[in-house]
C-alpha cells in the first residue's frame, strides 16, 4: 500500500492555510469563551480542530445562561453566522452582555475574509475539516 499527497490548487491551498491560521489564532486565545449559534456550528468548529470553550445559543433563553457562563472567562468571542439572523443575534447578545464581560468581534468579522468569501455560516467549516487537520492522502491501487 502506497500513499501520495493529493495536490491542491494554489487557491485551495491558500484557503486551507488561511483557515488553519484563523483556527490557530482562535485556539491560542487565553481564557476565552466562543459563542456559536447552534450544534452544527459547534460540531464544525470541533471537527476543524477548535479545542477551546464553546457555548451554543440555541434558544433565546440561552442569553441569560450565557451571561452566567461568560463571567467565568476573560473574554467572550462571538462567532455567529454572517447573515441577517446572525447579525441580529449578535446585536442582541452584545446588548445582553454589555457591562458584564469583554466581547470580542474580531473572529466574527474575520471568518469571511479568512475563508476567501466561501464561509458565511460557521457550520460550513465542516466541509473543510478533513483538509484542516492534515494533508489529504489517497491510497493508490497497485
């Protein structure tokens, strides 16, 4: 059995490198809570290599629970979808947390450029998760 690296196009390679850099920076955040919209977003982040603390805003009632959880961390990172609903939820979440914790929007704004415009919803990271962990290997028949 022999394995060969599957070569990616320059643009695919650049995209994967950019996403790896994005996730490394997110993983390097010290004492932070990352807030996502739901289970698929959390799973996509985990599958892509995120190791930190996650909180899912699955229901509006979660905002009060988020406030209780967020005060345990140095900062709260919002990583919500880059669509109308995600922006609306982001504004509500920021209002709810105002004056209680430090809210970081850097990753919220950076996901779209880091993905070269391909990822508007956090769950879309899952389509790149295999390539984010290691080089792709293809078994060649002998």
